């Protein structure tokens, strides 16, 4: 017996579209940042990755085009964001969390980002809050967070 989901199929589709986009963006960054090894020229490495980068970019566009008619922006049908992003200023980075289309599967979670001069605690709280707080001083061990 299949359980009936407590969210519309369009929310699942939106979730999949954006999570796939994020994963492919990460893969694209990793591939395009490859460093040549001994006896491998930069041109050879670039040429070997070029078709993969084009393929991944096409896949992103195809998935987003398929989702676009079914979603109204980057939100679920109940108005919750599909993702939340927070800037981590002291690290010059950011963190993105994708919220599950089933709101009962989302829970608060936090993690520590050590940096020069302290640490930042990043917290994602349903239904769509993202916060980062910098604490100067020594970074805490992971077990203390």
C-alpha cells in the first residue's frame, strides 16, 4: 500500500528541480576547478571537461524548464521557501538548505563553521529561517555545539 503524501506533487517536483540544480552546480564547479596532474596540460584537461560542463548546463535548463509551469517561483504551494540561504561573513561563504516538500520532515539543525578569529553557528529553522551568528574567540569542538 502506498501512503498518500501530505503535500502536492508540484512541491515534490519543485524540490527535485532545485536540489538537482544545486548538486549539478556543485559538480560543475568541481569539474571546472580541476588542476592538471603531471603530464596533463591545462588545455587537455579543459577539452576533456568541456562536453561534460555543457551537458550539465543543458540538464539544469531542461529540469528547470520542466518544473517552471508547475511552480510559482522558488516556493511551495503553501508559501514556504524551497530553500534558505545564509551568508557566513567571516568565511566569505554561504550555506544553503533545501526544505523537504513534506513539512513534517523538516526540523531545526545547526552546525559550526570555524574561521579565523572565532566561529559561526549556522541555524536553519522551519519553515524557512536561516541565521548565522559569529562568536569571536576560539572555535568550539564539534561535540560542544
